[in-house]
């Protein structure tokens, strides 16, 4: 039975949707970049044509007639010097207007200062930089030319007339908009991942809280329902003890009383779930001995071929609630016994404890079927179980007792499929001697 499978399906769907959004964003962003780069290349080509146009001799026939007119005026004897000068100024103004027509074209069509923000430069055939735009002087070198050539194919322009021509090349990079767009998908992916993580964590937290409240309510209700019949049973057992003279029957009655008291202890454990347990500094050894003795007495009834081993340090002290901690250890021992196949020979279950620096380590070891490495963390999730029967709540409850109530750690220390598993509990050691002998 695995109730956590549905949560994995939700994870996969969310990750798949995230990948679709990211892939779509990358493709659309690439399309936008290509569109903008095409328009930028058109702008650079227009700028290159303007340079080529400006460097060419404009209206040569008109200029020739202006020069002829100037010569005729200057050689005319009938015209006063003042009028010659005035007519010469007019012709110079006409020539100047012809020369400035290219600059007027660049200013009116490209509006370089306000609109043309693409880093670009012009070089001659020898690689000498002739002109640069939107590039700092400190960056003008041959490496920059190579870098720009890798970004965009240079644009060739021809300077001069039919007799003398010189080729020049316009190299250009990417505008700030294109560079920003290249980083946009990564920023978007990071934000989507952050929002998805926060959303999933919030949903998981709500789900865990709902499950926890349901579990706490069921546990307390079970404890309440068990309380009345157990009290009655203890009363009946007391009456039986008073009326029995046979020693064997009296012994059986005592054992029956122990089992009922055990049920009372279990009911008390359920009643403490959801409440803040009272923790007292106590010796850990007697608590572990009590749990193992209880399991050893019932081991022949459960499985006669399993050998029980223990190595418990009696001097270690921890701040704990003995009822809850013994329940956690008992769950681990029961799981260890259940993990051993009925036909396996030389099977064993063991418990060891020792002190290391400021911590107390408890190991529960078995030679059972083992756990796959991919399931080391999953085994503690509610609903996860490798057994055909069971709700998969034992290890989840054990982790809550150890981690939430006792501020310790619990994990699969090692496991090999077919050879066995070791669960490890690490608890902070208590150096306060108060209440050491108050062992329940």
C-alpha cells in the first residue's frame, strides 16, 4: 500500500508543465531576438550606405557648371568687384548645400544621436579603425573587431569614384535590448521555479497539517474509546485475583494484568499525540531494556527462528518522554522483525546504543529483506509501506517522535537488499542529573 504515489504524480505534472513553459519561452524569445536583429541589421546597413553616400562626390556635373559660372563671373570686366564677390558667395553657398546633403540625409533618416544605439565601427582593408559609435575608446582594438565579427557578419561599403575605390567594413554588435532578451528566459525560469517551489511547499504544508490534524484526532479518539473498557478489565482482573487460590491460575492472571496495563500504556501514548510532551532528563538504558524485554518475551510467539541481540549502554542520559521514545524504538523493532522472511535461516534482530561526544546513538539492526537506496527517505513518508498489509504509518510516527518531540535525528544508516537494514537514531545527550531515576 503506497498512499504517497499520488503526490509523486502531482510532482511530475508540475515539473512537466514547468518544462513546457520554459521551452516555449526559449523558442519565442529566440524568435523575438531574430526579428530584432534583422531590424538592427537593416539600420546598420542604412548607416553604412549613408557613410558610403557621404564619402562619394555628389552631383559632379552640377559642381562643374558652378565652377564654370564662377570663372566667367570673375573674368567679366563689366561686373563690379562687389557684385563679383556677392555672386561668388552665392555659388559657394550652393556648393556647400550640395556637400551637406548627405549629412542632412543621415540626420533626418537615422537620427543617430537618439535612436542608433548599436555598438558599431568602420575599418579599412588593413583593419585600421576609422570610425566608432557607442564604443568606448579604451575598447577599440583588434580583439573587439574579432568579437564583433563573431556576433554579426560585417557589411562592406565602397568609398571613392570609378577611378579610385577603397573597401571598408562595418562591424557591429547587439543592442542593449537584444542582450537583455538573451538573459530573460533564465530569469523567467528562475522565477517560475521559485514560485513553483513555494506553491508546492505551501500545498504540501497544508496537506501535512490536514493529515496531522486527522491523525491526532483519530489517535485521541482511539485513546478515549480504549480507556473505559481497559479500566473495567483491570477491575475484573482485581476481582479474579481475590477469588483464585490456584498458583498457576494466579500466574496467568498476573500476566493478563500486565497485558492490560500494556494496553493502557499504548492508549496513553495515543492520547499524547498532538500535545507537547513533558521531557525529563533520564537514563536511556532502562527505557531500551524495558522495550527489548517486552519484545523478547513475545518473540517466540511471533517467530521462533529469529535471534535477538542487544548491546545497550546504561549510563547515557537524554531529555525524553519515556512513553513516546519507547514507542518509537518498539516500532523499529517490530519493523525489523517483519522484514525477516519466515524461511530465512540464521536471522537476527538487534539493538545497540552508545555515546559519542554530545550525542547518544541507537541502532536497530536486522538481517531482513533490506531497503532500496532510492527509498531511504521515502520509508518515513505516511502511506509508504513494502508490506502487503499495513497503513505505512509506523515509521512516520517514529520520525515525528524522534525529530519533532525529542529534537533528534532518524534515518536509514545502511541497507543492502537481501542482507538487512540498520536504522539509526541520534539524540542530544543531557548533562543535567535532575530526574535521572524517574523512569516510567
